[in-house]
C-alpha cells in the first residue's frame, strides 16, 4: 500500500495561506500598500499562490476599466440602487468577462457580486438632467 505523505491537503493550504497573509500584512503596513494572497493551484507536493499588491490610493484594473466603460455606456458610478432589497453600488468592471462584467458591492457588508450589461443599464443608467 502506497502512502501519500508528500501531498498537500486543503486544510494545510488554508493554514499556509493565512500564515502568508499575516506575514505579508506586517510588511504591507510599513510599505503603504495592501497585499492579498489569492488563489492557490496545487498538484501533489507543489502549491502556487497568487499574490496581488496594490499601492495605497492606487486604482485596480477593475476600477480603471469602470471609469472608461461607465462613461462609454452612460452608467452613473455614484448611483445607489436597490436590488433584491439590498442597497448596491457599482465598484468595478471586468473587461475580460464574457457575460457578467459589472462588479456590484452590497453596501451593508461590502460583499461583491457581478451583473450583466442589461442589469447595470436598468439600475445605474445616468438620468438625463432637465435644463430650462
């Protein structure tokens, strides 16, 4: 019978991710940036973690894309809409996504969701200003 001693378990990888995040948070606080230990790919005894670094007050790619595509599509990025009984705002745009490109944030707890172009245009379309 073969033993599998040299294979990562999900609980080991979860613990490792938390330890890496804690260690990087100490460095990030001194360097005025945020560091996020993200997805993990693993096979057997090898694991690869994705790490993202963002300077303070810098914009993510999703935030930069939001500015561009919101202007193009006439979306109001300051609007707050009520979807399924929750207050939501648009916080990002995934340019590489096929269907649900707009990133919404629930204001109550900061949870993020995605929605389609149609939903974004229905709830966040810029209102025409009335001029006299």
